[in-house]
DNA sequence: CTGTATCCTAAAGGATACTG
DNA sequence: CAGTATCCTTTAGGATACAG
């Protein structure tokens, strides 16, 4: 897994510098990442299974991998709470929280787009 | 290719309605789409090869497929200009242009993130 | 100039079962 | 509760060659 963003599209052979846009796209381009970030923005810290319920449809394995990736990229904090049984809390770092602007913009565009293109029941 | 957004993550088995966020994520989650939209935002209408030059590193095939997808989703207009040789111009529809907010937010987050995480030359 | 047609591979994602 | 371990399928993406 590349964390530098060097594998981001548009970086060519290195002659051109990494594009900020592509760095963000690499992060939010993973299938479940935007949703996970969005859920954490709304709900604050959550345990693994709480998160899994809210991110409907994701499997254990994929959620686990996604969280690992988000943690490596410094968007998510993982805190082990040493109860019995062990609890783990996932929450956003400052970087994760600063994605709120992006996520909000995405959500609003999506709303408008759905209103215009998705209203047709035949589309369902 | 699903255009309805029903295959978007978080839509589960259909009990929950499609999430606007996931619709946007499905569009901008394709590897080259954000960059293509961004280039068209900056440059306005462009021909196939002009586009290809600016979206550094993309292959003919992938650019072609991406443009087909963006056209189907009503983000991009394709205009055939009947010169000899034939020219084709790609430009953003109103929906494409309305992504500017999203793209800008992504770009700015990316800048800040790179400043904080990518300054280290060892990261390259 | 603007693409298609093939072919190929790496990687992401999903189903299921099992563990500390 | 919070994950790993396998195994498997799909597909996005890339290289290359050719075509209208």
C-alpha cells in the first residue's frame, strides 16, 4: 500500500509533482472510505461492530482492512480500551475531520444529482 | 456499468435508500475521473489528445472508457466537429461543472495533507 | 486525429469459517 | 467484542496493435 501518493494518477514518471487532488482521490477512491469517514464524522468514536452496522453491507475483512489503511494514512485513530471484553474505539484524527468539507460537498452534489437523475422509479 | 448508483457501497440490500455521498463516491472513485474533471474545469473544452496530454499517464483506452462513462453519467459533453480530420471536443455539462466545489475541496485538503505528510524528501 | 480490439495481470473486494 | 485466515471472483486498469 502506497502512502506517499506517488502512485496517484497524474503523477506520471515523476517529472510532474504529485497533485493534491490525486492524493485526496487516492484516499477517498477506496470503495468504502468515504462512507466510513462520513459515519465517523456523524457519530464520533465507534467500536468495530457499531461501525460495521452503520456502514451497511461491508464485511469484517474489508472493514478491518479499510480501517488499517485509514489509520496508516493518519485519518483514523484506533484506541484500545482495556475492558473485558476488550473494546476498540475508532475515531477521526484532525485529518479525518478536515475531510468534512469534502464529504459535505460530495453529499450535496449527490443529492442534487439524485434529484435530477434518480427520481425515476424505473431507475431502481 | 451501473448508472443508477445502486451498486454504491452502503446501499445494502435496498432497504436503505441510496446515499448521495456514495453516488458521488462512485463517480469520483474511478481512478482518473477526478483528474479529468479537474482538467476540464481548468481548461474548458478539449480534444481527445489535448486531454490526454494534460491528464498525464493515462492510456488511450482508459481515457476513452473514462470519457464514455462520464458522458453516460451526464458529466461530460462530447461534440463532434466535422472538420477534416475530425475533431471531437469534450467539455463539462452543468453537472460536471457543479463538481467544482468538490474538486476544490479535495485539492485543498490534499495540499494541506501533503504539506504535513509529504514534505519529507524520504517520502519520495 | 480519434478512437477500438485484444489480451493480460494485479489488486480489490466478497463469502465463509475460525480465533483470542 | 474484534478481528484473522483462506479462498475465490471480478474488474479496473495497462500494453500494444490496429482502424475509421
